[in-house]
C-alpha cells in the first residue's frame, strides 16, 4: 500500500511538471509576439527608402540577339563557268533587275555566232525570193515551205548560241545596290563567286528563339529593336513567327519587316525585345527586394517607422522588375533600399 501511494505522488509531480512546461512555452510565445510589436530602442534606426505601391503598366519581354538582313539579298552568279573579262559595276552602285554586272570570256561562242550569221542572212534572202516567186505563181508550195523551214532553223540555231552566250554574263536578278564584288578580272568565276546585290528598301530583322518560347510569342506582338551601334531604337510589331522548330537547333524563326530605313544596313546587330505579356494594373517592385526564405517569398514594408516582413506571391519579371500578384495593396510602402540589414520590427529612418 505504501508503494502504491508513493507511485501516485510521483505521477502527480510529473503531471504538474508537464503542465508547467506547457504553460512556459505558451508564455514564451506570447512574450516573443509582444516583443515583435515593440520597437527595439536599443538599436539605431536603419536608413531606408520606400516606394509607395500604385497600379502600374507592367510588360514582360523576351530579349534575343537579332540581325538585320535584306529581304532581297542575292549573289548574282553566271550560269556557266568562265574567266572574268569585264566588270561593269562597283560597290555602292545602284542596279536594275536584268542589268549586266560582269561579262565572262565566251570567245568560242562569239565565233560560232559570227560564223552562222552569213548562213542566216542567206537563208533569209532565199526565203524572201521564193516568197516573191510564189506570189507570181512561180515555183511550188513545197519549195516555199522548204526555204521557210531552212531560214527558221538557222534563226533558232543562232538564237540558241546567243542564249548560251548570255550564260557567260552575271546579270542582276533584282533591283538594288551592289554590296560586294567577289570576282576579279582574269580569274575564273566558279563556285560561290559572284556579285552580291541588296535591296535596301526591303530590310528585315530576324532571329531564332528556343522552342520553349513556342506559343508564347505571336505574330503582331509589340517589338522594340535596340541598335546599340547607332544609339537608336524602333518600335514595331512581329511580322512573322514560324510554327516549325528546326530539328538541329531546336529553335524557330521570328521576323520583323523594316522597310526602307537609311540608318539601317544588312548584317547590323540589334536586340529584339518582344513584349509577350502586359498587366496594366500590376504592382511592381525591383526584383532585388525580393527575398527567398524557407517559409516563402517575402519583402519588407514600412509600417509607420517599423519594418514589417510581408510574404508575397510573385508573377513575371522583366527589366529588373517583378510583378506582385498578392500580399501587398495600393498605398503600401515597400522598402526598396536599405533592406539588407532589416529584420521584422526593426526601426526605420525613411529617407
């Protein structure tokens, strides 16, 4: 009986100890909560600047390196290989579609054309005489048709030789400006050698985007083209977005038609900024003020002259700013500088 009483007393002591510990934990939490609401006067106020939240127009951009190219940018080459005999144009010269740019040596064809010309002339003369005789009812129709066939055959033979001679010329397929002459007199015009002609009135900027952006940019999206070399920019729209991904590069083509712009030239580099998202009533803060914690994403706001940590939900980011979807409201003062040394409840000296 005495052992049982002793055990009962020990149980009461243990229960009372457990209850006291629980009470102490509750008190500690309550003390901590109250302390967080009382400014710590032992520390000096921290100098900060704040940004008062108001709805703004937030745009997210896809930035990609781009290049200006000629929509009509071709290298005119001869149809037949040969030695360059004469170059008729220079770099920077404007040329018309069909204009001869250079002539290759076609001496053998020239000799053949000269050799056949007397034959063509003779066949023409015989045909004309036979036609006059036929009009006077002299001779047969077979003689007339034979003379005509021989004359036409000699004409076709000469025309074929003339066409072959044209293959020894470099002819511009478009109207534009000579941008590069890759042939020299006395050298053979073979392979990729030729004369490059660019139509500067039909320029475009094009780039390749990774397949992750497929469906995120569309024809008609607003685009800003930034040209750092000439310190200028152009605001326009996407003209073309390819729907096919290149199997080797895993990218797709986007283009912007530029038209005639004397400031721009083929092969110029630029930055293509495609606006693929817009929120006209967004709350935006510098992305640097966002802090990642184990409990979530947070920033500091000024609650009077006291720092208060606020957990927020972020959206898209662009140009050093991030969109805040929830957690703050209009009028909140977000700490945008001096936040590095803050903690919840710290005194603030707002600049």
